[in-house]
C-alpha cells in the first residue's frame, strides 16, 4: 500500500495523495476507493461529491476540507 495524506491539488481541482510534499496520486475521481485512518483504524471508503459541491469520504466523518486526512491506496 502507498500511504500519505490527502491534499488539494489546485491544478486539477481534486484531492490527491501526498507523501511529504510529493504527489503519489495527483487527484482522485468520484467513486475512487482508498482507505483512511478513522480513530486509529483503517476504513475502506471512496471519494464522492455532495450536492453542495463538497468532497466527502463515504462512511466516514470526513466532509468538506479533507486536507491532512491520512490515507492509503494499493500499489
């Protein structure tokens, strides 16, 4: 698994996965799956956008500003 944190990529208007300050993934699309850390446990989720045009992670408390959410994706 490739692990890092979510960060907003202003070049494409999407959240991507960063390790240090380097992009692992430059931008997730709606429906793309990943795992995020919630209360010290990895939870499978997917990136979506709600009617208010806010990115959120399905089945987690994360919505709106997703900066610094710990996440991982398959190699």
